[in-house]
C-alpha cells in the first residue's frame, strides 16, 4: 500500500475530525468562535483606524458577527452541560460572561455614548472571550474522549 498524497490528506482529515468531535464538538465550536472573534476584532479596528462612521454596513456586520459569537458560546455551554463535565461548564460560563461584558460595553459605545472607557471594556471582554474560548478548546482536546 502506497502513501499517496490523497491518503495522507485523508488520514489528516480523519485525525482532525476525531479531535474536533470530542466532548460533543466543543473544540469545533471553540475554533469557530475564536476565528469569528479575530474577524470581529479586525473589523472593529478598521472602524477605528479608518475613522468610519458608527453606522451602516460595517456596524451591522460587526453586530451580526457578535450575535454569531454569542450563539457559538451558548452552543459550547450546551455541549458542556450535555457532556456533564464541571470544568467545561465553568470555562464556558466564563466565556459567556466575557462575551456579555463585551456586548454590554459595545452597546453603549455604538449606541451613542462616545466614551473611551466603553471601548476599553469592550476590548477587555474580547480578550477574556478569546482566552476562555481557547481554554474551552484546550480543555476539550485534553480531557475529551
């Protein structure tokens, strides 16, 4: 049996699928959340760097992306509750709290209360969301079956 490139790719795919399906697909949802958070960060920074107005298509895209992040965080929590692992439940709850913190601060800033502290709070929520989503990913890969 030869190891053709297609066979090697298939083996890598199977291995990745096994890793991402651990603990009711928590790693897959965490990777999706991290990627969305990084896209949202770059989009939010584009709003600030290019001094775009806080209205219109960029803002709507940022808000819809944030809603998708919240949905993924709830999915991670639901998977952790279904798996009945207390560590995963705690990390995913911290993830949801950090996302809610960022959303709360962002709603004030984008709602018209132009204050730099709300941007700082939104950034802190983003950092904690990335850290906790990464924690969910690592925890599920290391502890999952």
